[in-house]
């Protein structure tokens, strides 16, 4: 009799865990749907921001200025020179030395497909 009751108790625990898992999956699905909507909104906002920035940049280029003082805000659109290490050329010319200094790093990527 005890084995029978233990099995019923076990089955109820398993059913609860399965139900909890399904509930968690449903919650995750809802969150993913919300995220996808937010990603779409973010893409629209990024496009709008880029378009408005382009208008300001065009106007500044037309005025041939790198700085525009509007009183409450200063807009700068400046050219910047920087020096960057050409790893492709270095690797091609000094492959052994390049290999001595590379290191493997670990990271995690989050994606929704």
C-alpha cells in the first residue's frame, strides 16, 4: 500500500514540475515576444535617429563648420585621426610572433532565433 501511495505522491510531484516548466516556458515565450517587439521599436528609433543626425550633418557640411552653437546645446561634427594596429599585416609578416601573443578568450552570446 505504501508503494502505491509513494508512486501517487511521486507522480503528483512530477506533474507539478512539468506544469511549472510549461508555465516557465510560457512566461519565457511572452518575454521573448515582448523583446522582439522592443527590438523592432529600437530598430525604428535607430533609423529615425540616424536620419535626423544626417540632416544636421548635411547642414553643418553645407555651412562648412565643425561646431554649431545653438545656445542651449553645442553640436560638433569633427574629423578625428587615430592610429590603429594592423593585425592582419602583422600576422602576415610575423606569423610566429603573432601566434605567441594571441590568447583564447571565452564569452557568451545571447540570441533569439
